[in-house]
């Protein structure tokens, strides 16, 4: 079998930069415990953890974090270019 044409990233290397068209925006950093399914503006983005951050365009975004059997956590955040935002929530 041939090896992959795209080598794996070096351990500890930073995540790849956003594509050129997506360079205006900022990260939404996620700190959710114990876990949650993340929706941005109604679109599912993934499970956190392992998902730790999302790249979002500037503007207002409706964020929902769902954990089975518990009330949904909803926040509206405003992203400004180059200014990361942290979303923290503890499901209980």
C-alpha cells in the first residue's frame, strides 16, 4: 500500500491556519464539561471534547450546547476580527 500523500502534522504543531478566504474572524474557544454537542446558528459543528475551538466570521452568532437529558445551554456571542471568545459551561 502507498503511504498517504499528506503527512500527519508534527506532534505539538499549531493547527493549520484558516484558508485565505477565512482569515477575517476569530476563534470561539470551548470549555464545556462533561461534554456537549455544539451548534452554531442552527448547524451542528461537533462534540466537545474533543472539539476545543471553532473559527467564526465576525458578527453575532447563536450558540447552543446540548447534553442528553439536561437543559440546552444557549448564548449569543459577538465575534470581532482577531479577538477570540471563550464559551464556558458546566452541565449539572
